[in-house]
C-alpha cells in the first residue's frame, strides 16, 4: 500500500506533467492553483492511480501521464457542464467554452502518448464522451409530474452523467492487454454504486434550483410518491415549500440512507481487489455524507 508521502509525491509529479503542456498560462494557473489541486487531491488526482493495482503493472511514467490526462479531461468537462446548464436556464455564459475544449483536447494529446491513435480504445473514449453530453438533453424534465421519472430512469441518467468516470477503467484495461476482464467488470459495477452515493446528496440540496431550470431531480421521485399517497397537489406549493417538505417528511433522510447504502455496496465489491487507496476515497465520501445527514437535525430545527 502506498504511504501518504509516496502518494503526495505522485500528485506533485502529475501537476508537474500538466505544467509541461502547451495550455495558455492563465488557464494553466486556474486548473493547478494551490486551492484547486488541494481540493482535487482528495478524489480526482488519485482516482486512476487508485484503480491501477486491479489491472497489473503499468510504467510509472505512463501512470503520471494518464493521471494528468484524466485530470485535465475532467477539468474540461467541469468547465463545460455549467455552460450547458446555463444554456438550459437562459442565463448568460460566463466562462468561455474554448477553455473547456482546450483542456479536453490537451487531455487527448497526453493519452495519445501512451495509447496509439488507431487503437480501438478511442471508440470507447468517444462513446463515453458522447454519453456524457447526451445526459444534458435527457436531463430536461417534461413536467413537474413526469410519470416516466423514477428510480430506474434516475439510475440510467447517472450512467450517462458519470460516463467519463469509467474512462480510467478503459485506459487501464487497454494498457494491460485487456486481461483483467473480471476486475474491469466488477469495478464498473462498483463505480456505478459510487456515483449513486456521490450524486444523491446533490439531488437533495439542489431540489429547488434544479426544478427552476427544468432539470430532473431524484428527490422529486420520493416527493411525488409522498404527495400522491397524501392526495396532495404539488401545484398548491411553491418550490421552496416543496423543498421543505422533502426535509420535514424524512424524505431527505431516506435519500441519504440510500446514498450510504450505495457506498457500502461499492466497498463490498472492491474489498476482494485490495484497492486500499480507492477504499479510502470511498470512506472519505461516506464520512462527508454522514456529516451532511447529521446536519439535517439543525436544519430541521430552523425550518420547522
């Protein structure tokens, strides 16, 4: 298992590799500022690195290049996603779209250093990228009481929303000759449960804001079930009042429990693979989710 010092050293090498790219200096400064790097060292920078032991030996310099590519690709998507959300809501776009595409294209250039241009990996890469941006269209709600919006469709939406999270698996699987097929499959399932646990708290917190711009929100599923059972019309309430109902009825608590159950399912899948660093990433998210759930008590006291 890697020591903390070894991991921090690896992270520093990833940042140095990013600095060697041809990105414009203002953009480079933005994505590797001390504040951003410190935040992403918890999850994003070690993500690909944490999965590597499940696939076999990969050259240290390739691990650094891959991790730098994954980091910049994710930063590009993070930059572009709010732009797409603003397009839906009709608000002004603040950050230039060009920054997102520069980051994504530079990420591809780094991957080209370790994966040949004609490799079949790139077909999978394109599918992942298309699926991610397909989510923007699928995520638009038809109405506040969309009958087709349920747990199953929410889970399908998550597979699109986090499709790029599976990209490190594709990279590692390809670079090790596609030999660890069982581990590739099991880690895909583990990451799916991870996305459920990771995203549900965002659905609770973003209930009102998502609804205002016409985005599907998973808390609506539970809320709709409750309102229908109580023979209550959602049109009788403002969005802020409906958001309070999510908390006051215990729906939010149930959703946090669903998130925690998903994280535990993720851990049960990866434990046999002995991925200690990845398990640590999951445990950090569990602690964060438990803390948010415990914070409901004080919030309920303020709104009741």
